[in-house]
């Protein structure tokens, strides 16, 4: 069973079984996913801080040369609903970033003797206004970012 390791803004660690996540990705069509388009058309060039941050996150998770990286401008609630079916307590405009590679979260909180979470994708949100990372996850799932807006390459 695939596991998804998600850290929400308060850095509360949640582990969700792959079956639950698969249902979120494949069958969730709630209006929550139809997020307001947050100036998606205004992206003409990739923000340089976002490229730098994405490369740093990939490196910290053990992959210095990720296969790809994509982002979409959306809201925090829509991003969390799409990725994890999670409800969050704030709703700022965010960049939802998905990096593909081979990742391991060696610093994740886990029970003694448990293996570090691994996955071929890391997913995180970054506020548009402050550039702060709010949410982070490591998974084997591939969220359909196009449901949230125009998808751009970050690398």
C-alpha cells in the first residue's frame, strides 16, 4: 500500500493510506476543487524564488536532479482539497508545486524504528504574497493540477 506523508501548516504530521488518496484524485469532483482562478493568466515568467525554492526542497528530500517540477496558482483550500482531501484554516493565494523524482523525508516525525516516508513526488504550497511554505507532502500520487488552473513548469 502506498503511503502519503503530509505536513500541514502547523507541522502536524498525517499519514494517509494510498487507497484514500487514490479516491481523492480519481473521483473527487466537489465544487471545492473549482477554485477561483487566482491571476493564473498573469504568469508570464516563472518567479525565480519559486524555482530556487523548488530545487532546494527537492535537494532536501534527497533528489538533486528531479525529473520535473510544475506549479499552478490557486488557493490553499483548493490545493489541500485536491492533494489530500484536507480542510485547512486559511485560504490565501498559493503556488501549488509538484516535483517528480525520488524523494525521502529523513527529518519527518515517525515512530521509533519506522522507515522515513518516500515517494516519487513532493507536493507543497507556497504563499504568493510572502513566499512562505504552508503545506508539504511526499507521495507516489500525481494530483491533477489542471483542475485548479493553468499548469506551468517550475524548472
